[in-house]
């Protein structure tokens, strides 16, 4: 359990650092594009594509991080009013739903990424696979973090 928690903490630290880098990149690229477009009347062809790719990865990494910290939206007023055995059942149903969702992201996201290996991004010449990989990576992280939460017996799951 302790080893799983250390691994998850390290993975979250890396995801957070990458997310901060992506956020800074996105802000800098959009600012650069605004300056080029409105001050120099010379818009770039790549800035929108790079900002969009950074945002996609940022959102997907943020989703996984939100699962670990249980920061995602959930309405538990009704669950809190139920008897303890039903609360336990609802927790298992929530665990199952998150797991299924993460598995769908992992399996179908991987298929989508691999199917687009030869499709190039129009803004800058890289394969769309690198952008689509955000989905299965997020799904894998969500699975890892969900296993950790269940192993710890977090209130949101039990």
C-alpha cells in the first residue's frame, strides 16, 4: 500500500509538472499569436494547433489528477442520507463506473491514436497520434489512481 502511494505521488508530481509546462506553453503561444497578428499583421500558421494540443494534454492530465485528489464534481447528498450498506453499494458502483470509463479511454483511445498514425496535424507536421495519446494516457492514470483510492479506502469509494 505504501509503495503504491509513493508511486502514485511520483506519477502525480510528473503529471503536474508536465501540466504546468503545457499551461505556460499554451499561454505563451497564444500571447505570441496575438502580438504577431495584431501588432505585426503577420499571423503564424502553427500557433493555434500547438495551443490546442497543449490544452488537450493539459485537460486529460488534469482529469487524472482530479480523480486522485477526488476533486471532480460529485453529488453525494442523497448517498449521505442512505443507510450505511447502501452507501457502500453506491461507492462500489462509483468505483465500477470510473473503472469502466477509464478502461474505455485506455482501449478506444489507444485504437484511435494508432489509427491516426499517418494523419498529420495541419499546423505543424507531427502525427495526430501524439495528440490523441492524451486520452489513453489519462485513462491509464485514472485506473492507477482509482486503484490507489480503493486500496486506501477513501470515503468517496467506501
